[in-house]
């Protein structure tokens, strides 16, 4: 019985250390450019907006080109729009490419391909003191 208690205690200790190690890695991962891009794509295509606020800069600007009209949205306006489509999965194929990248900033082209048209987002991500944050999103349809 004493041996069983020792084994269970040892397992709990190892499990605890392993859990803390994963949390630190996860925190580090959340500061990365890849995390910011994937979180944005998940919000746009799968309606997973829960973590989106973590990767949006406070001064982020959203611009949508609709024909001859250009519509601008603030961070709060865009989050309110996305809240209406929370957990709704888009019927599209998604791909992204890094257009330009350096240590301070990156521009990523995210294409959502629907039947008959594409929605193209140029996402600007900046390396801030709080990790990589989305600072600008420019959207057009073709």
C-alpha cells in the first residue's frame, strides 16, 4: 500500500511539472507571429473569436473595399460584427502566404475561396512589447 501511495505521489509530481512546462510554452507560443495568424484565420473561418482579442493591437484598423466604397472599422466595431458570427464555420477553403517579413513587421495574405469569389485579406502584424499583434487588415473581394 505504501508503494502504491509513493507511485501515485510521484506521478502527480511529474504531471504537475509537465503541466507547468506546457503552460510556459503555450504563453511563449501566444506571442509568436504564427499564433497571431492562425488565431485570425480561426476567427474568420471557424468563428473562434475567443482568443482574437489577444492578437489584436488596441489601435488595429480594418478596411473593407466594396466596389468603389471603402469602409473602415475600429477594433470594437469589428469585434461586434464577429460576435454575430461566433462559432459559425464558413464554407470556404483557406490559404495564406507571407508576402513580406522582417523582425519588426510582417504582411500576410489570407485568401478565403468561396464558390464564385475570393475574399482576400492583407494582414499586417507588428512585433510589439506584448508579442506579435495585428495592426491592420485590408479586405477586398475578387
